[in-house]
C-alpha cells in the first residue's frame, strides 16, 4: 500500500460510510478511501435510485397524491403504471404528510462541521424533510428489505438525526425509515432524539472518527473475516481477509 496519506487532515463521515466502517474497516477502506470499483456482484441499487429520483421529481412538480402527475412521471421514465416502481410510489403516497406539511426539501445535501474535539465534517443526503406543527420530519426511503430493529439503535438513523438537528431549531426532530418494497409491513418505531440523545450521538461519532484516524495513521484496516459479512461484500474476491472468496467480475484482458 502506498505511503501517501490515506485520510485528509479533516476527515468526513456520512451515514453510509459509518455503516461500512462498523460492518468492516476493510470495506470502508476500499469503498471510501481507495474508491475501488466493486470487484463482486451484489445487490443493485438501480431501482432504489430510480424511486428516489422519481419521488423528488413528483414533489418538485406538484403533489404526490395527484394520480395523473404520478402516472405522467412514470410514463416519461419508461415505467408501467402497474409496475413495481409505480407500486412503490403509491405506497409512499399513503404515508406522505403532504399536503398538511410543508416540504423543507427533497434529496437534501446536508453538511455539519463537528468542532467538539478534533474537527471533522459530517455529510449526508436526506431523502425528504417535512415541516409541520412543531416537528421536523426526516424521511429515508427504503426499497429493499424491511428494517426490523428500533431506529434509535440504527447507526445510520442516529447520524441522520445528528445531521438534521441544526435544521430543527427549537422544534422536535423525528427520523423515519419509509419502507416501500414488496412487503413493507409496519414502519419501525420513529426515532425522536432529545438533547441527551444528540449529545450521546455526537460522542459516538467522534469516537468513530478517532478510530478511523488511528487506522489511517497505522495503515491498518483489517477485514472482519466473518463469512456472513463477507459473503455479501462487493470486494470479497480481492480482500486478503475474506472468509468467502470468489472470482472477481472485473473484465480480464485476454492474453
């Protein structure tokens, strides 16, 4: 590995990078520092990205409860009105707080500088943020499997709350995963952090950044080497610590 600096002097952390670090430091290295192309096939994010884009477009153009608008957006993007993507948009409509709420924004890029201790930067994209009554409602659209754990225990949801906290001002803050997949079931319990929760999250994130800094200084990002984790990793065939080796899907030039 090159002796050049792996981490910038002021590191950044996002909910997805946090999730990757907690899952496996080697995954964090490959994806977020080395930015390697994925060597192994995994679950595609294509449908999820499309649903996110269409929901943003629908809300930018009007109200998601407008059936004609939804159908027009679907048709203009080559999606059938009775297809799986259309079903996800309809499931969102059933849960959308519009029109009683005001949209703060959709696909909101948020940046927060942490100055309590060593400086670092938190970044993230919030799928939808709504304002109503005394509440700032942060939504994260999910098109895959249903999240069954409590959101208060989910590191990504906790970091989203930390990122959104300055936007809330004196209002209550709530984070919700909005499940739109084939069998969404009931949404998990919403996470409404109080001031003490946010202080704990700040300390947790600071500890993670310190651990990443230490790994960068020591140039030690060892993989977890656990089969259940490794078998779904998109770098499992090139990771020296993989417990589920495979053949890479990178194109190999002919001799």
